[in-house]
C-alpha cells in the first residue's frame, strides 16, 4: 500500500522535516490534547491553506479567460448562424431563376449554332456566285458598272447566246483608290489639297 504524500510548504527547506512527529497529549483532557496537536501542525495548515488559495486564484483567472473565449465563440457562432440562414434564403430564392437561366442558355446556344450554320452556308453560297474580272483598262467601266459588265459579257463572252440563269446583282471595283488621272507633261499642276 502506498502512503499518501504530505503537502510541503512553499517556504519549507530540505533541512526541515516534512511532518513533525506525532505528539501524545500530556494530560487526559481531550481538548488540551487537540490544542497541542493544532499548535504543532499550525505551520503545515498555513502552508496547505496558502496552496489552496493560490490554486483557487490561478483557477479563477484561467476560468475567467475561458469564459471570455467562450463568450467570443458564442458571438461568432451567432453571426455564422445568421449568415448561413441568409445564404440558405438567397439560395432557395435563386434556384428557380438559375433553372430558368439554364434552359434559356441551352435554347440560345442551339439558336446560335443554327445561325452559325446558316451564316456559313450563306457565305459559301455568296463566294460560289462571285466572279472577279481583271485586266480592264482604267476608267472603261464608266459610271454604271452593272450595265458595263452585262454588255461586255453578252457581246464578248457569250456572243449573243446569253444563258437563262445569267444575272448580275451587283458590280463594284475591288477595294482601293483608283490611280490619279495623268496630267499633261508640259503643264504640271500642283496636287490639290485634301479637305
């Protein structure tokens, strides 16, 4: 069996005994015997009381710090609960709208795909029907380009046998400025100022 350790006073040194030897009462009076025992152990009782007070004050300071931290945690928890509640409310309101937007995006993506295919088809058809003529003298087309081409094609190319599918919708010069008109060499004129 292990003996319990007796508490040591904080001010006690190694030379002092940890517990005084038990004293027997000198007389048969029990009260006087208790007084003698209390007088012999009073220093140890003071050390025990001091240790209890120190432990109590240390525990109180630690409990105060824990209480403060728990209060802060409760405040943060309340804020978090309110934020989660607001997020849930917003999410429940946004779900139907998001569903509608997803359907709209799918429908628009399908329409864009169809329109892209139509645009590619129209561009391909317009390129297949375009004809580019080169080598005409500058200014030979006069002002009516469509009439000039129709006349040239029927007289020079088809030679009067114009096919039924033949038609000119538009005619234009290739992009770019026409070269400037040639001036006579004897009278060089100054270039005109651009507006």
